[in-house]
């Protein structure tokens, strides 16, 4: 049996995992968007996954 240090197995830092409902509540995201995110990502997701999957309405500028 080979002894290994757990920290040496994965050099990447730990990701922060958020509760999708809590994140949406804090960010002011609508209920409909929250339901869609839970369907897409499940009840928990990283901040990067949440930010990449939030659909924000486009602002029309002229």
C-alpha cells in the first residue's frame, strides 16, 4: 500500500459551493430564474456555474 498526502493529490484550491435558492435570494434573481437554475444545476452549484448560467435581460441602449 502506498501512502499519499491528500493535499498532494489535487493541487487546485477548494471551490465554494452555494445553495442555489440562497444565492438567488441574495442576488435578487427572480423566482422563475431560480427554478430554471435549480433544474439546470441542481440544488447546489459553484459561483462560476451560477454566474455562467444566469440569464440577464439585455438593456437596450441607443
